[in-house]
C-alpha cells in the first residue's frame, strides 16, 4: 500500500474523518474527507458521526472541533501548528480589556484560543462576521478582536465603531500593494479577490472581499456564468490570501488563470503553520492516535456558548 491508501485504510478501520482547511498542502486537501473554511470545518465537526476527527489545520481549529464534540477524539497531525493571529491576543490581556469596558460585549474571531473564546459573547469567522455583527443590538458597544483588519472592514461596512484589538495575521499583513497594482495593470480584466484579514491598502483594490469559501464560490460562479464555451480560458483572478486556496480554485476551474499576490519584497505568501501537516505526520498521528487535543473542561464549558451562538446566527 502507498501512504495514501494506508491513511484511507486507517480511516475506515477507526471510523475517522479527515478534515482540512483550504490553506493545507495540496496532497492533504486531496486526501481529506472534507475541505472547508473555518466556519465549514466547525459546522462539519458539529455534525459528524465519526469517532475520530483528524484536523489538518492549525491548533485553534482542532480546539474548536473538540469543544463542539467533547466525546470524540480530536487529533492534530502537527500539534505545534499555531497561528500568529490567535497568538496576538492572550486570555489575560482580553480579560483586562474587558474589565476596562464592562458595558461592552465581546466579539472574537474564531482564530483565538479556547481560553479567549471562554471570555467571549459571540465568536465569528470571516464567513459570518459581517452577518453576525449586523444582528447585534445597535446601541451595544462592542470589543472586537483580535484581527484589526477584519474588524476595520466590518466597521466600514456597517458604520459601527467597534473597539478593535491590535492583532493581525503575519501572512495577510505582508501582501504587497505595489505588486498588486502591477498585476492589475498587467491583467486589467482580472477581478481581485481578497480575504478580510488583508490590510486596507489591499482591500481597497478588491472587487470581492470574503472568506476562503466565499472567494472560491465567487470564482466558480463567475466562471460558470461566462456565456460561451471556451470563454473562461482567458479569465484571470488575482488572489490576495494564503496561496493554498489556489489548489482548490484551480481544481474547480482548470482553464482559469489564478494569480497569487506576492508578499512585500517578493516574499512568500504561505502560512508556515498550515504547511506543518504532511502525509507522514498524518499517517503517524492516525496510526498511534496521538497528538490528541484536550481542552480544559471549565474552559470548554464557557467556550462552547459563544461558538454555538455563532452557529445559530450564521
Ligand atoms: P477562513 O475563515 O477563510 O477559513 O480564514 C481563516 C483563516 O485565517 C485561516 O487561517
Ligand atoms: Fe493564522 Fe494567518 Fe496562518 Fe491563518 S494564515 S492560520 S490567520 S497565521
């Protein structure tokens, strides 16, 4: 058996499901039972009847799955896969911010630790943040964290003035506006699709702003709506998010040209944490059932409420 067959056989034997984020390596996306954005991964975890969930993503995604499925075994092939955005807000700092604003409600991005979620009123992802904030009482002041770019985008779209935590994702912070403008000049008909974790200097040039799932859906829909067969061949999209998404975009629309925006200085636009999961550590983790994600019971009890609230409001 090759490694892919071995992993699939282990999944059958153990009634395990492999879930992967769109930023994972192509071979991990291809072997997964389910590939999605952070909202879809949480929704899928909440409804799976598998005994084991193997989360090919970063740590907060596995933690969210564990909080939603306390009776299931949740494994993460690369337990050291953190997230610079989640790390930008410690629970003790959020507690102090909250204490200084006792009349505010707390809205936290899903890219946070379980301990931060436990201090939160409602969790959001990039898929539903706008929709959920619009549903919150207009007269209620809000503390939003940790992603300042997503928070700023929601403030601009809703006219609200949420107080923003000064956090961000190091991958989305480093896209180059200069390179984006050059690509736009080179491909004047290309639509720019951007993730709301990008800086405003990037978002201001975007035709579409959305989660990884929303960007993928937009690309698929616009290609399907091209009137003549063959017309999609010339279609191009400029993509401002982690470049792992290009794998699924290219699979869904093989004739289309997807162009990733480079990082400043021509650097890399990959998330090193997302790339830590490999076929090898996936097989090891599933075989030995190690790297199990454990969330403290008290923390999980408080963290599940804002996650469930999010799922209800999505
Ligand atoms: P999505 O909500 O699009 O999955 O993005 C979350 C993210 O930043 C993953 O790194
Ligand atoms: Fe975190 Fe950014 Fe990596 Fe997403 S791309 S997991 S937000 S560091």
